C-alpha cells in the first residue's frame, strides 16, 4: 500500500492485476468502426461493459473481449461448432 502512495501522481498505477481500460477510439480501431458508433452501442446495449464517469467512457479490455465473443452471430456459431443436423446424423 505504501508503495502505491509513494508513486509520483503523474505516474499511472500499474500492476499485474490492474485492468487495462480502452478508450472508445481504441475500441473503434479494434472493431473497424467509428468511436461515435462505439459510444452509441454502449448507450443502446446495457450488456456492453462500459465504465462511465461524467463524459469519460472507458472499456475494461478483458470484459470487453468476453462480451464481444458472446456477440458472435448464431450463423457463425453453427459453422464453427457444427450444426445440430450434423450432430444428430453422426449419432
């Protein structure tokens, strides 16, 4: 604890357990959309993990990646995991 208090205020606090927070622009770059689109999604979809304080919006990287994996379209899941029809005929 005293280690954290002794750091200069201008130095960001970093440790192995400190989550990485992304800006809307960084998320937009990952997804190939605009930052405005990312902000709109975060307002319209309450399941999107966004941290808001006033006008500041940040996305915790690990939670965002988990959320994105759950957004995979159902048709893509079938191709990736095999269709139910294929599973039944294999039995």
